């Protein structure tokens, strides 16, 4: 646009229609030989910058959505040279170009999702990012690793636009169903990222914290996510459960770190812990390592001292042990004894004799370890021939998961 010149309705329609056609053609045909990707990306960046500065964008608002789509399809079609090209130099050049385009596209999408007033652009960019991370997160022909900033951005989008209470009475039922369907698609697109290990398993905990609260709307998606995370790596899945409980627990703490253990919100977190405990099933031996790791990390989080508090004061997060107690019946008898010793060593100054309300969660957890009903004992070792350890196959779900370091509890 030159000066104060403004396009009329016919010109706007022509631009929108042209970009719409390009997006639709790009969906079905490889248009890389036309070299239009860079131009589309430049228009996309310029439009975002203009909207941010509250100025007139170079493209109509609706047209920008088709720019996002066209760039997305162009990146998908970038796989073609790797399937048809024989020359090694050409393949290496295609890799460099694809990596450069991915970096540029992910960068502008991250900015649109996090800082753009146009909701339709945000939704389009979020869907594109999720699909591209799955497509190029496997390592063929390139391995695109999302930055921490991108992971945080898409997680924030899900928290703000998926897990919301729809109480607007002015919206009719048909529109509410459409909105719910859209939110379910957003959630499914996000959940597949930790499931396929494109982003760390830790980010699955941000979804699992809503397992009880939004079960009616998204229960099937979250239940499948939990199941697939466990299939990937049992220990990391257990840590994701614990992290989900910690996120909910933190949301209840007030400025003085106090928790109302008799309140409805705390009971809702206990219900969440019960659901997680039930998901381990009845095979305590199979889940032994995962459950014990959950208890250990739960103890560490709960009994950490406040350096500014009085020596006789209970740890500020001690009430968290009441949630960990829900998993005690999944422990073997031998592990209960080990965890009891571990707990006693972690509590600074030893186990208090005080029976005050503040120390109740600690005594409750200790009693569950000491007097746990229905204790399960590890079965005797089988014969030597059957006990011989098989060589672990690459890709086994019990291998150390690279995500393991992402759980800093």
C-alpha cells in the first residue's frame, strides 16, 4: 500500500481469492518449482508485525490464514527431493533449505501463537506447528527439535484455549458443540507430541492435571494419552503423573504456602491421585520401579524444608504426602520398608512426636507404609534357566528415556 491508498472490496476479494487458490493447489500439488515460499513467508512476517503495531497489514486479515497454510504445505512438499533426487550434493542442499525454512516458519508461528490479537491466525499456526513437529520430528530427512520457548508457547495456548469453562449462556447449543469439537482437535494435536516423543514427556503433565476436572469433555483423549505415555516409558509416565499433581497442588497454595486440606479443591486433587493410582492396574511387580520412583520424588518434594522457617516448623509442602498416600497400595511390602527408611532420613530432625494438624500428612503417610493393608510380596525368583536375563532390544520401553532429565522435581 502506498501512502494512504486503501484497496476497495473488489481488490481485497481478489487477493483473498488468489491466496485461497494457491493454498488449495498447494495442498494437492508440489509447487516448489515456482519458488513462491519465500514471498509467502515475507508477507506473513510483515502482516504479523503490522498487526502487532496496530497498523495496516500488507494483506487482508483473511488472506494471512491462507499464507500460513501455503507455507505449511510447502514444507510438507519439501520431502519430495529426498525421495526422487539421486545426487548427494542436491540432497544436502535440499536439507539445508528445508532446515532454514523450518526455522523461519516455526519462529513466525511461535510469535503468532504467543503474541497476536487475531485468534484465527493463532489457531491456524498452532495446528500447523503440531503437524510439522510430528512430520519432521522423527529424524527423516531432518530432525527438527523444538525450542523450549516453542514448547512453552503451544502449552500455554492449550491451557488458555482448551481448558476453559464454557459458561456463556448467549451461545446456542450448536455453536457450543462446534467450539468443543475445535478444542478437542487442539488437545489431540498437542497430546500426540509427548506421545511420539517430539516434546519432553514432562509436557504431558500439563494436560493430565485436568484429568478429573475436564473428564466429561476430554476424558477419552487424556486417558489414551496416559496409556500411550505408559507404553513409552513407565517411569517417565509416573513422573508425569506426579508433576501433574504438583501443578494442581501449587495452584492451591496461598501466599503463606498454606493448604486447606478439608476444602473441595484439595479433595479434587486427591480424586486425581486416586485415578492415577488406579491406572497402574493390579500388576505391582510390572509397575514396581515406576511406583517407587513416584514415591521417592513425591517425598523429596513434600519434605523439602523452608530455610527461612523455624527449625520446629513442618515443611511448607508436607500436605502433598497425603496425595502420595493414594499410591501406597501399589507398592510391594519390601518397597514399603525401603521407602519408610528413606522418608525418615529425609525428614530433618527426625520424625516429630507432635500430633498437631500440620504434621498429620506425615503420620498418615508413615502409617500407610507401616500398616498398609493387603500388602503384596514379590514372588520367589523362578528357576535359574527362566531367570536368565534376555538381551534388551533397542527401543525397549524400559530403556532410559532421553526425556528423563526433563523431570526436575
